[in-house]
């Protein structure tokens, strides 16, 4: 067969399909893990009826979604209504091609030298589906949910993008593979870019409409927000889109700040060269490391969901525009100064000190809750 | 200059966070509430009219169904009113009184737990919901052990109590009390100092003490505004005068203070329960009913009596013609109904998200609002 055909069509498609299937399996597993883990945190069981430990719930849910009646409101704007659930799904799938799961070239579908920009561009289109869906349903709650998500996702796109700039400055590349290799040689980027990492973490929660930023679908306020009028597979598409984007964002934070498929400064001899030397096995090891890290961040989403109440809309905007964006800009400025002075090493120490302080604050013995109510008897 | 696009939104009657079938006609400008008008009556069952056609003891199960998450206090209010009419209040045996106090304090705990659960989930905190239901389940188990019912207890009779405490019940209560303070600490660890929770509740729906009194608000919302008014102290009934407890009072009258007041009240209820256990052990077993006639026919006249239900002042106004076994007129003053009045004033200028917090903080039960 033509070699060019193999390089440019067959392999990429095959790799995309494999990545796609893996990610879809994670999405399905994530659904089960989230519900079981939430159950564990909330003194209840979670789904445990279908199959051992409720594992077959993963299959039962799609079957239910497919078999359910697909209701289209008669007053809905048909084209936009159908388009709504599809749009968030497409960028999520495409982005999977751009993320390096393991050492290139085998475990990276495509290596684009402006990969990061492409990912940002693609993920930001996901909001259209939600706005369209919310508007086309011809329901006031859906409309409010759609508008909220539009404002929220557009606002948080800014700190999301700005937080990445710091990483770009120290690594000097938009290519995700280069960024990972840089972290392998130096240290994981979350140390020198601790502030950026924090902003990225918060913004990615907001981008995904997850608690505490789940305002667009705030159940107790807007019934179900933008997907109130969606049923059956259309709703499943929205959910699939949301979970896929969660995985995309977790993959991004792992790639940008936590060393991708490498173990970075911990090493354990598993450098990219060694992994490459081991061939397919090495790639699998790299991919396993990558997905374990991704899983940890996915679990953090669940942890957040179990812990936090929901922000109010104006407070969300305040946090985005008045706190996150100035902080991200300041981070860029400070990083620039350090790079100009040639003191990159100092940033690592700042990161370590910050983490130490945070850990100290978290684990210091808590004072008894102050009695805030005046007691009169 | 600007064209204001007001939108009318029907908030309810079928909405996840209206706690039943409350309908609020919202006029919103974007997300800001211009006007909120509660529309009630979707759960109207004509309870007051039903009372006119039933003998007094038959009314007790119907009182259960008003504030259906706090039926013991509903029972208590009704039987006390009838007893007051008959002039037998002093004759109620001490054991029965203590049992009534214990049941109503347990009920207060369970009602406040349900309030916290729904209030928290309305504001988006999912986990306290399950934690609260874990403890509430234990309270309901205690109710079930006593009277067989978990929700609509029907657990009091005019002149006393229907049956004695089952064997080991007091030990179960003691066990529950021992663990309950730690459970409240657990809820508080998730919410009290949580910044998001504070941002969602501090300064929301502020009621000054004067406003609160003008609206006729009672219960935790009134105490949250800093007015020290608790009918257990102000108009003591049963054996409350000899029990030690504090009345928690807030300062700012906002949603956060009302939250703190209710959390403190749960602890105080627990304190009362702990005091009741040794007291009730001193009383003779089986001494449960006052010597009153089987046919209850109060003398002609009218009486108003109110108790402190978990939600505020629960009052019954009964008119008897002295000839029949049923009331000539029975009016109920439900705390939720009166407290709900303040909703439009409290919601003015807040956002839609706050409306949910406000409905939660008033702690309404629609069975009681509509009767």
C-alpha cells in the first residue's frame, strides 16, 4: 500500500478510533465512578443493582437513553434544537486527536505545532450548542440556562487561556509534546506556575459547568437549565459532551502542568527515551501513567461536587472578571520578570513554599466552630 | 433610554425547589427579581372545615397532615387547645407531659434536619442532604418505635398520651442524643465557614426586627432578626419552665443568621431531650391519661392557644357551642403561612438564585400554608 496513505490516513484514523474508544469507555466508567464515589461520600450506596457492584449500569444507562421516547417540543426551533446536542460533542471528539497520551509518534494521533491554540479554539466552540439548545427549546428556564452558560463560558475562557500563557512562556512552545518533554527535563509545570495551575483548575471547572459553577443546569433554580426540554438520546449527547469535555480538560491540565505521560522529576527511570526504546509496551506504560493522572483529576471533579454549594451568577462573574483575570495577568507579568532576570529556578521554590503553606493551612488542627449566635435564656 | 425587557416566569407549582406546590409569579429583568408574588392554594384540603364535622379526637389525624414534616407539634397544639377549653391542662400526668415534650423536641430536630437538607441542596450543596437524612431516619425510627408511624404520627390524645413508651425506647433516645451533637458539627463543618455558603446567605433577605414583627413572623426567622421570642419561654406550656435551654438569637436577620439560629436550636433541642430522659424515668409507668370523660364536649366558649412549632407560632382557635362533640369553628394559625407573607418583600431586588435560598430559609411546608 502507498506509504503516504498509511502515514496520513490509515494510522491517524486508527489511532483516533482507539483514543476515541478509550475515552468513551472512560466517560462511561466515569459515570459509574462518579455515582458510586458520591454515594461513598454521602453515606449512601449509589447504583448497585445492575450487575456486580452496579457495574452494568454503564450499559443499562445507554440502553435506557436509546429506548426512551424522544420528545421534541412542538414550539421548538427545530434545526437549532437538533443542532444543540451535537455541537458540544464534536469539538470534544476532535480535541482527543491533539492530546499526546504517550510518547510520540505512536501514542499521539497528530502532532500539531500549534496544538494548544487549536485545542483552545475547538473547546471554545462547545458553548454554541448549549446556547442554541437553550434558546431553541422555547422555554424560559432553558433560555436562562443557555444565557448563563454563554456568559459563564465566555468569561472563563479568558482566565483559562491566560493561565496557559505562563506555561508557554517558560516552555517556549505551543506544541504539547514539547511542553511535556520540557517538564520531563525540568520539573512539572505546576511548581513554577502554581498560580496558573490554580486558575486553570478553577476555570476548567467553570468551563465544564461543574459544581460549584454548575449554574447553567442549576437543578434547584432552573429545573435542568439548558437541557430541560431534551430527552432520551439528545440529553445523553449533552451529558456525553460534558463528560468528554471533563476528560479533555483533565488531559490538558495533566499535559500542561503535571507532566503528561512522564513521571517528571520523580523519573523512576521511565524517561521518554526509555519508553520509546521499549516500543509498544513503553507507550502503554506512558499512556497508563497519563490516564491515571487524568483519572485523579476526574475524581477531583466528583470531590468538588460533593463538597461545594453553588455560586450565584453575579458572584461567579465577579470571581471571573475581578479576581481570576487580574490574577492571571499578574502571573504572566511576574513570570515575565523572572524569565527576564534569568531566575526560573526561583519560581520552583516559590511554588514549593506555596504548596507547603497551603498544606499547613489545610492540616493544622481546626479550632472549634465559634459560637456565632447570641444565646439569651 | 433603555428598553427594559421584563420576563414573567412561573416559578412552580412544579419546580424542584418550591418545597411542594408553591407557585411564585416572578417578574424578572434578566435574573433580577422585580416582583415575586406567591400563589398558594394548590394543596388546599379544607382541613378547618373538616374539623367542624368531626368529633375532637377524630381531628387529631387531620392535624398531622398540615405540617406533615412536624406532625407531633401539630398534635400537641391541637390537644392542648382542647384541654385548655375543657380546663384540664393542669390534670395532665407528668409522664405524659414529658413524653409530649420529648416527642415535640424530636420532631423539632427532624423538621430542622429536613429544612437544612432541602435548604442546602437548594443552594447547591448536595452532601448535607444525605447527612441530614441519615440522622432524620434515626428520629423517624424512634417515632416508629413509639407509635408505628414515621411521618403522620397521630401520637397524642386529648388528656394525655395513647400508650406508654416501648421497652428500651429511652435508651435509644439517649444513644441518639449522645451522637447528635457530633452530627450537627459535621453539617456545620460543611457549611458554616464555607465561603460559597456565606456568599450565598449573608445579606440575603434581610429582615429588621421591626419588619419581622410587622409581618407577624414567628419562629426561627423572627429570632434570626434578633427578637428573643420563643413561646416555650414566653407562654410556657407542658413542663418547659423546668427545663434548661437557651433561645438562640441572630443579629443581622439575614439568611445566614436564620441558618445559625436553626443549627443552634437543634443543639438546644438535644439538650432538652437529654434533660427529659432522667426526669421521665422518675415518673410511674402507665400514668398517661388525665381522668376526663370519654365523650369530649367542651363548654361553650372560644379559646386561642399557640405553641412553638419548629416553624414558629402554631396557634389553634376553637369555638365550641357547648352542645355538640365537634367544634363550631376551628381556625389554624400556621407559622409557614404567615411567614410566607414576607417573601415578596425579601425577594425584591435579589436574583432568581436567591429566591430559592429565601424559600428555603422561610422553611415553608405547603400542607400547612394551604391547610
